[in-house]
């Protein structure tokens, strides 16, 4: 895991499509999002997209598909390059047709 300046941790309980995380302020640099112990009925995958909070339509950065975290106690990590300073957030299953809620025992955002 690259050394980022800041991080925050939380969990997700029964989040549906287009669920948005809390926002964080990044002064620039890469971002890594880590999910540990994911749970969902049916599809054993979750899409995670990084977005930047702006006054215009929010830019969408690449979507990471997390699958490994559905293995007992395992972790999936997505990495995004520097997109400049600003307020960021992640979105679960953005625009997808997966209707089974997902829960994540531990998530950490490094920025």
C-alpha cells in the first residue's frame, strides 16, 4: 500500500445501487479504497467508482470491481491516480442493475 497522507475507516451495511460514501478532502495524490469481508446474496462482486464533488456534473473515474473481499476475511483494493485537489467520494454499483444490497465489515480510504 503506498504511503498516503491521510485515511479514514468505516463499514457499510446493506447499501444499494448508487450508495455514496462520505466525502473527504484530498490535497492531491493517489487514492486507494480497501474493502474487507464483503457480503451479498447472489452476485459476489461489487463495483466501486471514485468521483470528485464539483458544482458541475461530478467527474467519474474508473470503476473497480471487487470480488476477492467475498472470500472469508479477504480484502479487495482499488487504486486511482492523482486527479488533483478537491472533495471526493466513492459510489457503490453506480448505474448497475445489481439489486442485492452489499455489506462490508471494514472499509478504509487512503488519500
